[in-house]
């Protein structure tokens, strides 16, 4: 009844591969044009050793934030959908989420550090929100102008 069937699992496995290839630490299905509430994350490399073989994938189906800390944390964020742009974003330092795992089981998880930031960044994608939406209007418009210019260049 959870709806996490083999086609969803295949899609998430594809997403994970795309994310590792990019490379990125998170990916939401909408970033590859699929409007489903699916997220894959692996922050192992950034927080772990240099060993490229360290993998710790997390699969989130329909994740929801159920609680956030008052404490905030600042990380420099980037996004595969906004290439070559990075900016510091302040978010709750710790989050609690509820989601279905890869097997369709309902789970809850507490996260902090880069994982907490990444989870929030990915859940924002599900809701049409990008990290540049948290920047000052000046900074956001500067980025959007650059992308509009690149899009025009693409058109010629
Ligand atoms: O690869 C990514 N790095 C990253 C760094 C800080 C905060 C969030 C992220 S997610 C990003 C990949 C991406 O765009 N996921 O949606
Ligand atoms: Ni992103």
C-alpha cells in the first residue's frame, strides 16, 4: 500500500547513479524532470575520509520535516540545477523527518550537520524552492540574470 514499487526503486537507483556521476551529495527527482516526491542523498564522502569507495546512500520517498531546531547552521550551498554558483545559506541546524524508505517502510530520522542542510535543500526542491530563494534580492537577481543570458545564448 505504500506505493514504493520496483519502478520507484529503479528510478531512485538511477537518480543515485546520476548524483554520483554529477557529482553531488543529493538529488531530487524533479531535477531530472520527474515530478515525484523522491530524494536520494549521500553525504558520506564529504564528511568521511578521502576514500571514494565509501558510500552511504539514503533514499527518501515523500519526506516531510516534522520538527526543526531553533539553532541555525550556515553552509555554503551549491545546486546541480544552478551550475557554478555557491552561496552561504542559514537553515535550522537539526531536523527531524518522516519518510518512506526504499522498501516502503515508514521511518523517522534525526539529522544534523551537512546532512540536515542537504535534506532541507532537497525537500525544498520538492516544493519548488531553490537555495537562491534565501539570498538577498540583489544576489538572487544577479544569478537569475546570468542564467537568462546563458539561456539566450543557447537559443542562437
Ligand atoms: O551537491 C550538492 N551539494 C550541496 C552542498 C550544500 C548544500 C546542498 C547541496 S545539494 C547539491 C546537489 C543538489 O543540487 N541537490 O539538489
Ligand atoms: Ni539542488
